């Protein structure tokens, strides 16, 4: 990638907006302040260690400048320029081999050190102006005090805001126009880049239409559109020519375009089971005007009403149906999360490029495109999660108690919106506090306030209000424990199921993406260790990145492993995205150079922040764009929907969105009109989802053995009695093909071992049983009433 390190301070300058030489590199570092000194005393150039003779030099004493033959020399807090080399002795400025090193530099208000040719420079003018940075503002418990530096000393000596350096004649340089400086409020190329990205949205929409008609060209159009939506934005952000406003617009525009991809998959109705469950919760509020209404489809959601309350509010206020209101709420929540992620990374890194790259890297998470933007309570909680993290950052950097109060409000809103996100927030705040306590001196014990408050709020809500969530989460925890036992203890595979085999090509794409992230992670980790980095937020991100890789190992833990890994990545991919952005934007050296002792991996990186220009920057842009595009492709093939259901189309068994069609919906609406609300109805995954939401019945999910049995025996009768089954929904299309996932039913006893579809005997036995009466038949879906004595 490059040969330079990560930033040392939050406010360190990040990049240049112009380059005096092709392929030049500008390196900037913040260090401890130096004592203020008066004007340097003039010394004889003959005594200078550069070897220049007195008769080769013009000396200006007191605010010293020594100039001769393209040479500027300042001794003791001075500048020396010789043969394309500028050396600043004793905490000053070094330019050597087309490289500028500003030692003891302090933050520039717009995060930029401007190295810019003089306006109107003609062919023979060899003057370049370096605008000096201002001293940083102080404040807060972690205020920086590097207000006095060699640069400010030079400024005082010169009495100016600029230093003029003499470079080789312009005729010897390449005739390349220098890029214009960034304007913080300029939108730059964002409108044009997003216009190209929007063409990708149109192409994916055409692919969706083709998929519904099973057109052969649809899949090629889908992947072309996905790349066209994503890659132009990444390319522009990696070029580092975008200011804060342009970077923010690019990131938000990409998030909006990608949300359109999710919405266009099913624009007329919610089809994913979880979305249907929250649709029902929202509908119950709009009908009754009350919170905490029982929801048979998802009982724990009753005590986490954040999403449903927002959806109902929009629906009642605008008169829109719940589906339209839910689409709007989910879209706004998705955009808010991305915007707050940008703000948090910008605040921590003081770099719009790094904030933008972190956001587009996070957009390659497995569940970003669908799960994280569906009408789910996790979608509603994620903005409050990120708001809390941002507010905590502001508070810890001197923002005052207002931001602590904002963090507490974010904790409360996260807690009442989603249980798992609340747990993740407690862990995140605790990680930030522990890293700060470990690295800061004196120890800032106040950093423990946010995690303590979060733990108290979450425990209080679950202990006094949402007690049923404990039983709800016990089952997946037990499955995870069983998977670990099977992996390390040799438990029978039948106890945990078997994961569906992943196609080799899909596995290769995902593996290459993870390998690329691992290389970046290790490069940043080595860089931080050898330079003894003490930035608490970077260390917290590094630990979070390690948790990300550990979480990816969960995909091998039985049939539910991929789902666990994907849901974990919603949170662990945030710090990993920040680490990847540090590595890419700051050009962390993947293979370090050898030091003077011949050591490669223990060699200390060069000081400062690398800002590469010219050919190196071009190479990094292309390599970074390729890597992130590969990650995006891997996320689409390994995330949701599955590869077989990337395009909408005709019915597929147990394929979630692809399994919801008019036949299933009609049967569910019949149940709502003809069956009491507490009727116990069982069926396959899709039938149960529709019956419990559109049908308003009480779902029975553990009915797989009743379907797999070739005949109804006393064992099946006993199981039906124990489950209190009143009705069974039988979709005859279950006999057409094997499930797209690894099971037809929830807790399917044949999960991961299904090699052929359900047979006609298994599905037809219900018509031959005296215990069953067919009460509904639309030609595809049948409903049977179980007769009880």
C-alpha cells in the first residue's frame, strides 16, 4: 500500500491539496512543544555542517535567511535548502529527496497543510509557499498543549504566515497541473459521481424486473449495477480530493442509493419474516393507540417499542399505510446511522477521507444492505448506538456535560429499541473506557461513567420491564453453546445441525476479502506497536477489529453459524472499518523496510502521517477501490439474501422473501377473518410467518416432525397434543424442491441433511387422516383443522 504510518494525534494534518513535485510525499508529525526562543543569532555559513562556503551564501541576520544558488539555510531553528533538499535543524522543517517533513507541526483548522505554487507563477518561477498551521485550541480533560513549536518560532522570526522555499526551476519539473485546494463547503464532484452511481441503481432495478421473469441477463445486470453503485464513490473518496462536505454527501448518497436497492427488491409489501413481525407490532399501535400490545409473532418486541412507535407515529400523522410508513422510518434510521458513523470517525481522525473510507468499508458488511436497513428494531436502535459513541467522544475531548447528557439519552433510546444492540453498546462503551484508563495518565476514572450508566439502564429495563427477553435469548445461546461443544468437544452433529455447503467460488471471494482485511489489520497493529502509539480510540478500534475476526469464526458453528457471524458483524465491523480506513488512507506499510540493523518487522516506521501524492497515490486509489469492491461482492454473496435469491422471482420453498406470494398471503388473510386470535397454527417457516402476522394467530413453529412422518401415528398425535396444534397449513409446493436454506421448518429435525423434497405421501397423508379436516384450499395452500376428542 505505502510506506508510511498512522496518525499520531486526532488533529494531525492529513493531506496536501497540491504537489510541488511529481510523486512527492508530505509527512507531518505532532510532538511535544518546544521552548519559545527569540530570533536566531546569525552564524557564519562557513561553520555550517552542510559544507556550504561563506562566499556561496547570502545571510540575513535576525529573522535569519541564508540564500545562494537555490539554497536557503537557517541555523538553530532555521531552514536549510540545498540541491533540492530543505533541512530544518533542531525541531524545524526538513525537505529531502522531494519529501517535506514538518517536525513539531500542529493542527491546521481545516486539517490541511497547503503546499501550493504562487498564484500566477510563470515558467521560470521556482517559488513555493508553505502556509504554516495555527496553534491548536485547548480545552477539556485531554486538551493538547503543543501550541509552541519550531514552526511557530519560524513564524515569529519571519513575522509572516508563510515560508518561501526555493525549488528547482519549473522547466525541470513535469508539466502537470496541480489539483486545486479543498474547499470545506464545496460539493466538488459529488453530484456527478452520485449521478453515475444512480445509473447503477437503475441497472439493478432492471435486473430485479428481469429476475421476476427469470430472464437470463438479469444476474449480469445485477452485478454490473452493484459495482456501478459502489465503486465510483469509493474511487472519489480514496483520491483524497474531497473536502468534508463532498465526502459527507458522497457517503450519504451511497447510503441512499443502496437503500433504494433494498426497497426495490419488494416495493409493495414486507416479505422478510422479521419485517412482517414488526409490521404487526406497528399495526397494533395504530389500531389501539396503545403501547405494549401483545404480539404473538414476536413477543419480546412488545417491550422494545422504539421502532413500532416511530412507524405508527408516521403512519398516523401522514395517513400512509404502515408498510409505507415503515419504509420511510427504516430509510431515515439507516441514513442517520451512516451520518453519525461519518461524524464519529471524522471527530476521532479529523480527516474527511478517513471518515468517508470507513463508511464505505462498513457498507461492505454482510448484513448492511438488507438486515441493517430493514424495518427491524435493530435498524431503529443503530442510530442511537452511534449517537452515543459520538457523544461520548465529544465529552471525553472537552465537549462538556451537554454531550454526556446526550450520551445518556442515546443509551436510553438504544435500550428501549433493541436488546442485542443495547448489549453491544455496553460492551463498546466499556472497551472505550478500559483503553482510556490503560493508556492515559493520570487515570481518567470519569471515563467509566457512560458504561456504568449503560449497564444500569439495560439491567433495569430487562429486570423490571422486558423480562421475557431472557427466555427469548436463552435458545440461541444454548444453540451456540451446543455448537461450540460440537466443535471442541465432539458432540454429535445431529444436536446442532449441519451448515449448508457454500459454493467454492463464493467461498473464494469471501476468503479473499477477509484475507485483505486481515493484512490491513496486522499492518496497522504492527505500526501501532512499534511506534508505541497511545491513542486510546485507535487501540479500542484495534481490539474491536480482533473481535470481528473472532466473530467470523462463528460461521462454522453449525447450521446457525452464518447467521450468528452476520449479526455480530453489524457491531464488530464498525471498528474493523476504522482500522481499514487508517491503513488505506494513511498508507500503512504492508511490508516494512529494513532498519539500519537489518531488522524488517521490528523496524520503527518513519515519523508522522503519510500523505502520498503522484503515482503512489494513483496506485493506492486503484488498489483500495479494488479491495473494497471485492469486499462488497463478498458481502453480497455471503450476506442476505442468499445467492440463489439475490433476485426476486417465483416462489421458492423456505427462501424467506422468495417464499411470500399471493397464495400464502390469501391463506393468511382467510385465517384473520375466520379464526379466533389465539388459535394455534403450525406450518413451514413461511406459513408460520404469514399466519402469525397477516393471520393474527398464535404460531406453532416446532411442527417439522409432523410433516416428515410418512403416516400419522400415536407419536405424531402426542406431539400435536403437546404443542396444542389447532390447525396445520400445508403448502404443496414443499414437495417440488429442497429448501433454499437448510430447513423447511424452524427447529427442523432434518436441518442441513435434506437431500430431496418432501414426498407426496408425507404431504398427502393429511387428507387420509380422520383426525384432520380440510377447511381451506386455494389450489396451492391447504389448511387442515385438527379434530380433538
